[in-house]
């Protein structure tokens, strides 16, 4: 008898499983696309022997948790003569604590993690599939998932949060598509269901198709769960829990069988399965001790990382602002400033002459600082200049991004 695949989704802030009356603790978790760190990549054919190794750096660079090594999954979308188009995705554990609590409360173990939007796209594929390049918009749990298809191939996808500039976000999605698959005209915008389309009519005519039912989408996710090579962004620690749980389940089953055999063999002499009870209590004790020690080590590791991160002021906001301001040439004025401790600084400005902007960039590229080991090194790994270009009043406007050197994870 084939066991029914249970699909778990987040619905109205609660964990819901389908079918509702299915028994068993193992589920396939289908999450909104905003939960993932994901990107479509073109991987050379020679790197397809280990596509995860190729895609992992790109996914880690996008992750909002730089200290975490995400478990990257790769799904092949299409293959060309010299490359393959893949979707590389990961579920950051640091952003999934609420999901973990829901799963613990429902006593469910996750066997794989997939994106719910792919179930929707599968169910409406016959209505959205057409030649040429097109934008497909899908509403998902208050968000909008924008994807770009070139013929049958997905070449770009991103989740748009409520209140974001939809036109700008879709433009970024199109730029990613051009980077992957080259430039092409947009034939149409396909809106699935009642998803908002304000601001996207400028790209191409809008066509609406009916949204599939929740049951159909869940059924499509169950089909994907049985397909080899489909997305599975199950974090490594969650996989370890699954393996441990399955081991315990088998162990209890074997112990139960052994206990029955032992009781039958020794019942005449002892009357009760004393040895079986002792073995079971011993295994439970080992399991509790293992769980306690794992929690202690994990908490201590998190504390050490936190202390190291915030005790280093060499790359703090005030220090970086001072370093940049000290090298500001005459005639150059900064108009906006954005700083992220893990990444670097972004700012915009105006100058009387373009030469002053280039000189400013060179000075920033040469900034050195002394690290914890006493070694002197460049502060910024890369300084990127956009512009200068003539703006209002004849001023030379420019944007500059300064990226920190990335430290190796311990």
C-alpha cells in the first residue's frame, strides 16, 4: 500500500496539512516563495557534475544571515548545448524559527521543503505557456511572485512584498532575465487570479487567467514530491532531526519485537519483560542527554558569534563615515548614505567636476586598516562607481558602493 504524501502549508499564520485526515508525522512542507533565498543561474556544462558547489556561493551571497551556511538545493529548469539553467534555492534557518515552532507544536517531521508557487504554476501551465518572453504574476499569502519565462523556460523569479514598487521590482526581474538569457521583447503579462497589476501595464498587455483551487495546488505539490530532481531546500539540521526520529522509530519497533520474543521465551521463569523495560529506559536516557548537550553547545556557539560580531568596532558606522569623509575631495558633496555592517557602504553625491569623483574612488580603494591579527589590509574589497553623469545645475551626479572584504566563516 502506497502511503499518502502529506503536504503542510502555512495558512492564516497556522500550519495546515492536506489531506486533513491523513495519519503519520512526516510531511512535505510547501512554503511561500518569500521564505527562500533563490535565484535562476546559468551553469556551464562542465560544472553540472556538482551544481550545488557552483550555486552555493551565489545563494550565500544573497542570504541575510552571513554567518549561516545555507543548505542549497538545485532544480534543473532547461539544458542548452554548453550550459544548464537551474533554480538554486535555500531556506535560511535563521528566518524559519516560527515554522519550526509550528512543526513542533503539530508534532510533524519534514521530509522535504518546496516552494508553493511551483504548484500553482504547474496547474495553470496550459494557460500561461506560449512562445516568446512573458511575465507571470501569482498572488501568494499577501505577496506577489513575479516570474519571467522565455518559451518553456523559467529565467527569473522573485517575491514582491506588499507596498514595494512593483514596476521597479519587475524591472529588476527583467534585468536578471536578460543577464541569464539575453535581451528580448515582452509579449504579455499574465496575471493569475486577482493579483494586482497596477504599474505593470507599461511592459506588455495584461491577460488574466483563473487561479487554481487550493486542492489542485496541493495535489501538484504532492506530485512534485515524488519527482526526482525537484526542489528540496530542507535545512541540514532539519534533515538530521528527521534521520534521528526515523532511527528512534525503528529502534522502538525492534525493541518491541525483541521484548515480545524475550517475554515469550523467559515468561515462565520471570513473568514480566524486565530486561525490555530496562533497555527502553536506557535508550530514552541517552536520547535526552544527547539533546541537552546539543542545545548547550548550540547556545554557546551563538553567544560566541554574537560577542565577536559586536565587539569589533573597526568596521562600525562611525569609523567608516570618518574614513570616507576624510578622503572627500574639495568640490564633492555626499547627498545620501546607506551602511550595512556585514556588506559595506552605499552612497550618492554630487561634484563640480568628474575628475574629482574618480579621484575620490581611487582614495577609497586605497584605504587600509589593521585587523585583529595586526596585519594591514585594504578596507574595501571592491569599490564600484556608477556615473558620474551631468544632473541638474551642471553637477556631476554619481553613486558609489564600497564592499567589505568577506571574512571566512569559522
